[in-house]
């Protein structure tokens, strides 16, 4: 089985939720939330996580509008993604992140965790949802390719 070294990011104006996955690429888990103070601080924190986890690709949630168009926030996220891709020398892929924060909030409600007092947890859980979506899509595509190639 191929090793998967991906990092999921939920990029916001104030915070970045960060998620990682097990080496098999089956399960995404929220790791941390980076509070954005400066560009250099944000890059350095990401660089340390990338180094510690031997990350090979960044998966970034792209906040499409509900009609599927790319709005102002999505453009900011794309610019940030391009910047960190260059700074960290890593490829990036974007995942539709519509409703990931909602899914994260619902899981926190189910776990009886206060939303008001734990904004950082929402961000890291949203990052885990983003990364899990990418892992699941990747696995489904590989399974589909295997079935097609054996026909």
C-alpha cells in the first residue's frame, strides 16, 4: 500500500485549521489550529508541521459560493495557496469546502463541545473533513481505475 503524506488546510482570515492523515491515507485527523499573526509566523508554523510529518502535498479547502461560483473569499484562499505552495515547495490541490465548517460544528454538538469557546477546534475539524473528502475521492478513483484496467 502506498504511503500518503497529505496535510489538509481550512484557511480563514484569522485562523488556519490543520489536519493530517495516517500513513495509509484512510483517516484524517485534526492536528492543530494556527492563529494568523503574520505571514512569516504562519509559514514557519506550517513549515515545521510539513517537516515533522514529511508532507508531500497540501489539500486546501476552497470556499465556493453555494451556486458553485468562485467568490472573493475563494480568490483570497487561492492566492494564499499559491503563496504557501511556493514557500513550502509543495504541490497543492483544492477541495470544495462548502459546508465543512457546518459538518465540523455538528460533530462538536454531537460531542457536546461548546462552539463559542472552541473556535479553533471547528477549524481543525473542518480541515479534517476537507482532507477526508480528498482521501475518499482519491481512494474511489484508484478503485475505479483498477476495475477499469482489469476489464
